[in-house]
C-alpha cells in the first residue's frame, strides 16, 4: 500500500511541474499545437516515469566466516498491523467509491451521446459525417461525427461552426478529451488533474479557432458567432463542443499576434525538473556482495568453494538472480518460499530448499525479528563433482548442536545431535549431501558445522561425517559397524604439515609469532578432508 501512495505522490508532482510550466510560461503563447503535445506528454510522463527505476549496484568484496545462530524452531507470530491495516482499507475503499462514481458518470455520458446520434440521418462528406438534429444543444464533434441544429443559425454562422468542428474532427481532438477524462477519473482526488483537463480542453479550442478563422473570409463574423453560441448552455460531455466558457480568452487569442519562435525555449524548462526527479527518486542504490570464492591451498580433492550469502536485506530480485545463477552455473535447483518481511522490508521468515541431484538441504527461519545471515555453499571437487548445502554462521554461544541432512530418497532419514549421531538407513540409497546444522546455544563456542553423507555401493556402506563432533560412523544395512574419533586438528607450522603426535607446546611461547584456527567449511575449503577436524595454522618468529 505504501508503494501506491508513493506512486501517487510522484505522479502528482510531475503533473504539477508540467501544469505550472504551461500556466506560467506557455498559456499566453500562440504555439497551440505545440502546447497540445506538451500537455499530453505531461500526462504520459507523470504516469510512466514513477514506474521506471534505475538500479545502481555497488559491489563489496567481503569474505566473512563470522558465526551467527539460526533458530531451529518454526514460529508463527503475526505482526501487529491492525492500525495500518484498517487505515489502508479505509483509504482504498474511499478511492474505490470515488472511482466507481466517475466511471458510472462516464458510462452515462456515453449513453447520452449514443442516444443523440442513434437513428439520425447521416450525411457523408469526405471524411466527415454530418448529423442535423432538432435538440437545442451546442454543436459538437465526436471523432468523424459533426452534430448541429441548422435551424438555430444563419448560413454564415453555420459555416463558421462547421469549419470549427472540422478542425476538431480532422485533428482527432476527441482522443485528447478522452485521455484527459480517463486521467481525471483515475486521479479524481487530485485537484491538479482537473486543472490539467481544463487546460487541455481550452487549448483545443484555441487550435480550432485559429485554424477555422484562417479558412473564413470574415474573421469578425466568426467572433460574433462565438458570442451567439454562448446562449446555448446545454452541451454534450466527452465531445468537442463549439460552446465553451471563457469566450473572452478565445477572442483575445484570436486577435493576438503570433508568438516569436525564440520563445520556444520555455518548453525545455521542464527538463531540469525531470532530471532532478530521476536523480533524487528513481535511482535505487543496491549493495551486493561479490561471489565469495575460496580456492583450495592443499587439498587434492576440493577445487573451489563458493558461498552465496543471504541476509535480512536480500531482495526478492536478488533471490531470483541467485536461483538463476545456481541453475546455470552448477545445475543446482534453489526453491525459496514462505517469505515474510517487516515494515523495514527486512526478511523475518524464509524457507530455502537446495536440491543438487539426490542431495537436498533445507533452511527454515521464522519469527518476529530479522533473520540471521546464512549462505548457500557450493563445493566443486577436482573430479568435477559438486556438493551443495546450507552454510550457517553460528553465534559464539552453543553447546547443543543439531545437524540434519535431508535427501530426496523417501526411505532415508538422518538425525545428528550434540554428542550422538543416530543413523537410520537402508541399503542401495545413493545420497551425497551437505546440510548445515541449526543450533540452540548456551555456551561459548565458535563453530560452523557441516555434515557430509557419502554412500559406498560396493560395500553397501554409508559413511557420515560431522565436523563439529569429529565423528565418523560407518553403517551397513542399518547396523552401526564402526564408530571412532577421527583425531586431533591438523597442525600447520610455517606452511608444513606436522605429524599427528606433534606437541604444540614444544614450540615455546616466545617462538610463536601468530596462531590462527580454521573450522568447519573454512577448514575444509582450505585444506580438504585433512581439515575436517579443524586446522591450527602457526607462524613462528623464524
């Protein structure tokens, strides 16, 4: 609803700009035909320009492994929007009521026009259709129809009237009248549109008066005819009728000297205003993170890993772009649903399903607050195989970790808990999936967890590895046959891999220049499977 109000404000502002330019600069000029196109273009620009936006993308190069907690429970808590909801519908109802009234009025006018023309004798002359009626109404034209009551005028007066209406009909002035009428119906609440409609109608009369007087020998007789027609106050709406108010202005414009061509500069005065409007309101600046790509340094299997981050500020169009990117570059299907946003347009709920062949990963967040950042992780191995899943950024408060790996095989379900990994599986199920853990936390840890499930069809064995618990379990026909701790983290000193029994304390505190700990996806992407239990990277003072 807010977008509708913004559009109306922008459109009304543009309409005001064109009307002011006409009223203060062009109204008294004799550039009648140019004024016609200026006024029409003002209506079109005011309707279309607010809908056109230019998106300026600012790319940021940020690779972050900061952890953040993602809630695991689905909470449906409706936001308190009662006040806004009520006002929106009240305003919409009032607008709809006004719109209905003016549409009914337009339908009545068309019916009245049709009742006057229907059944009358039509005299065809060139492109014009003349209808002589008995009703005491002002002469008018409607497209190719020219309607008049010949009994009310002398032959010279009738000649002036017909020449006037021929100009309206020949130049299709009825279209201008209908366009201005439609705008006045759609924007009925805006006083500017009614002034604008009056300006269009008046300028059309200036055009017809100017062109008709050129074809008549007696210009004064034409002006007397204008004065006589003012006594016929009954007019037909949605037509170009000979009678118009402000006859004095029409006579003044008839006798006015032609405007100098150099005054045409006045038409360009709207250009700075339109430029300022576009620069201030129609350029949307969007910040996007470049594709996060981490090349492997040591691994003999992983070639690269890409992480596509989704934040609370991610727009619907960015989600669509990500969906297309994953499909075209990796043949990965991304489905996004259950999207909800708050008043600040931040994501408060989202469901993401990542499907890569038989792999399937899912992330669900819902609540009153903005979502926590997470990412779509895509690991490309050197042999060309691709693994994909959800990358979580967990906060530094977690004891209980819950890992879930979902796949498309209906017979398989897997659940990973804090200190215990239970697997329920049947043979010949071919899955390879990566799924992020969702955590409920209470203590100080700083982890990013990933679960990898691989199936060995030769031995009918499924191996499940979870990096947070350093656990590897082999399962055959649903029976756990092996469970072991995979050992200590990998230690790298000055770029060299240390043996498993290496004692870090042997280096001596004074000899250590820096120490960095890699965990989870970061460790796997940099050091391959060797980094599954974490990596301690040390640089000595030597």
